[in-house]
C-alpha cells in the first residue's frame, strides 16, 4: 500500500475510492478479508457481548479469560 500526502481536504475527497452501494463484488471482498484475517491470526475470537445460559457459565468464562494471555 502506498503512502499519499494531501495538501487539503478537497484533494482527499477526490482521491477516495469507495465502492458503489449494492456492488455485487462487495460480498466476495468481505469473504476474502475474513479468510485472510483467519489465516493471519487463527483462533482469535471476536470481542463483544456474549450470551450465557446461567451465571455459573458466565463466571467460568470470566475465570478462563483471566488466565488467558493478553491480546496484542
């Protein structure tokens, strides 16, 4: 990826390369990026909200995360 310098916001807006909404190739690009990220960092679980069946299950998950090495 090349580095580009801009002298104004106007130049930045002209250089944007957004894909048009509804572009059918977008799904293929997303699949490629997911596969690439999975290959680069296997086993990484996404952060976020998780749903548990019981408080015991939630506490067990919390304890397991305490002993897991920190993410970089």
